[in-house]
C-alpha cells in the first residue's frame, strides 16, 4: 500500500508539472527576460551573465583546462574491435607523458544498436589534444590498429567537449553498473539558461551517487549537452529518477529547462571490460 501511495504521489506531481507547462509556456517565454532580476534569478546557485564572456568560459571549470572527446562508432564487429582497442590502449599508455586518459568505453544496450561509445580526457586542453595526435601519428601500434579498425567500422562521429563547472568530474567506478547517456540538443542561445538551472538542480540528482559527468560541445554539433549517469540496474534507475520528483524544486527545473530542448536522446550502455568506469 505504501508503495502504491508513493507511486500515485509521484504521478500526481508529474501530471501537475505537465499541466503547468502546457498552461504557462507562452507566458514563461514572453516574460523570461523581464523576470531575470526577480525571484526566479535568486534560485540559481551559479548565475552567470551571458553578455560578458564566451559561454565556454562562463560555464566550464576555471581551475582545470581539461578537454573531453566523445566518439560514437557504428561497428560491424563489436567484440573483435574492442579487443584490438584494449591492446592498443595499453600500448599507448606505457608512455608516461601521453596526455590522454580513457574515461569510459561502452556498448549501447538500449538505443542505437551495434554502437560503441568512448569518452577521453585531455589534461591540458587543446595543446594536449595536439600533442596526443602527434604521438598517435608516430605510433606504429596505433597506425596498425587504425588500419584494422577501418575494416570493421560502418561510421563514426566525435565531438570535443568541456565539462560544466557545477558537475563532479568523472572518476573511476567499480561495477557492475549500467550507464545512461542523455543527450540534449538545445535551442541556440540557451546554453547559459540551461547551465543556470542545472547549477541549482544537480543537487537533486546526487543522492545515490548517480551523477557521473556533465558536458557541452565546443566542436562538432553545437548547443549539445551530455549528462552521464550510473545506476546498478534499470530498476535502480527508475527508483532514483522517481525519487527526484519527491524533492521540492526538481519539478521547477524540469519545467524551465524543457522549453530549451529541441530534441533529446537516451542511451543505456554497458561498460566494456577495459573501461575505467565499470
């Protein structure tokens, strides 16, 4: 009975939120600028001014110069390529000065099938990326891997990312876990607004240590946000997400960020054997 009552409470809150969005959408968009200095602006923990600097400087971590790369590969032979990649990664990281770190590698479980997703961190920003590319082009093991990879790839695409200042940095995790990569294509010009809302809302999504990392694109498809979450299983994911609706303030974050989204996608992913995030 208690579980049923809790579920009904969550559903009622969600229905109330959807009704609120439907009835106030036009008014919210029309009055957003006027209310910027009002009660709404006081909600933001890390309020930034979009007019005074580049978005990347306003939203990213000042104390670090990390650059991230995410790559999605559509592959005809997932397992053989994963084994080859693991071998070449071990070879590359024998070089202590190699300025790139593998954060995670996954197979897509639910979402686009026959797909691998990789996330790398370059400590030192763009100079580190340039140095990494220079080393790769001189490494015979990597060049041989690239030749073999071309025989198994259908397509691949990548993006260069910065991490939001208010998110925790990705750190090694023991498993087993499943991971959810939620990708949002924002309306151009709304990245600052998105960041302001999530700077306050992230606290509602950290109770179970589910928040892994939050990023936004710098090169590739622009105005794209990636949120990476970890859960023990799909049931844990459902319970954790439902619990957020019971926290005062979460519904407001969803209400104000939903109009900023053009489209969104969710991938459920399984870590590869060699992934630091398990």
